């Protein structure tokens, strides 16, 4: 049991001494840039698809004479616009 305690103490000491060296290699800015790039790429795919679905719903509503087709059309246009903006912002 004493050996395990000593091994854990040595491991913690090594970890404390190595944290500054590891922290220099991993920067917060790099991680944030990676996450934002992924979010931009996903948004560039999802928003246009949702926009097309909204325009399709508007077309169906207009063809059947239902209420709210204008709102659905506007939501579709906004979705496509957001997708275009996300696509331009996600490029390096």
C-alpha cells in the first residue's frame, strides 16, 4: 500500500511540473477558433436546409389556401440568408 501512495505522489509531482509546458502547447485561442469553425460549418449546412423546408411549407400553405404562408416564407428566406452568412464567416 505504501508503494501505491509513493507512486501517486511522484505522479502528482510530475504532473504539477509538466502542466506549464503542456499549457504552452495548448492555447485557448486555438481551441476557440476550432470550435467556432465547426459551428460555422454546421450552421452553413443546417440553416439553408431549414430555409428550404420553410419555403416548401410556405409553398404548400399557399397552394392549399391556408393561413400563415407569408410567415413561413419569411422564415425560409431568413434561414437561407443565415446559412449564406454562416458559410462566408466559416471560411478562413
